[in-house]
């Protein structure tokens, strides 16, 4: 309840008159660029439970905080600070990530919108508590978006160069995702997604793959709340995933 009160109060404090346009609560990026001079803040709580490729049934909460800023008409910068708790041996602040998103081509009737997102993971978290590898990662995503009727479709594909700590080898990662938003009315939207990525652990028996469904509710022109429910489709993925959050532009 304290987390919900915090998100509600923060939303009220940041409320102004821009338009919110995030694709929360999904992992797939919608390719939207914040307006020049505008900030976008995202906050939420994610609960995951499952075996995660092991024998023990584990669960954890993650609190992702994201701040994005429209630097130029087609260029956006952002920071993500996630916190994890209730996971055995892994509690605290995770690695800080920064991203640079650029809109290459705007969507038209015949061609989808095209954007790229460069994401850099900085090894800021503790290696003692298994919160970080201690090495940076570099990820590049390609984002396609297209309106089809009243619905909006998104496709992501990306590659991550994993930094290897001494005496440990991780495989580089390929990620992908497809999502659609289905408007119910001016305030409510249904969202569906399938996303996955290859496992960086060479010894892992499976990769990550999950499906997620969600709802978003726009309470004000610049404020959106969301809820999501997801299920893992592989042994390495969480069995169940629940999320709530908010997006605010100011």
C-alpha cells in the first residue's frame, strides 16, 4: 500500500497538460520520441515467481524507475534505475542503464515508423550480492511501428554485446518482441505482447519467452495507469508475472 500511495502522490505532483504516450506495461518499445523539452517519468512494481531455470521456486519484486527527455524533435535520452527485493541473495539497486533513441523515419500509410534505441548498461550495482556482472553491456534495438485500423502494432529486434567478467563467459543476446494496442474507448486500451531473448548463460537449457496481456487507463491527458499479467513459456522464464505502474509527462 505504501508503494501505491507513493506512485499516486508522485503522479499528482507531476501532473501538467502534455500527452502521455508510453507503451507500459509491455517490454516492447513503441518507438515514440518525447517532445523536445518534455520529460516522461515511468514507475511501477513487477512481481515474478517461478523456477527461473533452477530447481527452487523463487519470487521477487522489481521496482523500475525510468526518466526520459526529448532532446531534439527526433532524439530522446533516458535513464532506468531498477531496484530488486525479496530475491534470495539478490536485493538492492540493480545496474543503471541509459538509452539514446532516434526516430529514423516517421510512419506513413504504406511504410512503418522506424526507430533505433542504443541502450548501455553501466556496472553500478554490487557484484558481491550478485546484482551485476561488473561489466558494461551494449544493446542496439530496431523498432517498427504501424497503425492498422484502430490498432497499433510494434515489432522489436535487437542484439546485446555482453561484457564478460574475468574467468566467466557469457553469450551475446538476441532479443525480439511483437505487441499490439487495442483501444476500447478514449481512456482504456488493451495491450498484448509476446517477447523473448536468448539466454546469456551457455549452460542454460532454454531461452526466455513470455506472453503478456495488460490494460492502460488514461486518467488525465498526461497521466496513464497500467496493469499487466504475464506467463512464461519456457523453463528459464518466470511462471507468472504481475505488474502495475504509471506514466507521466511533464
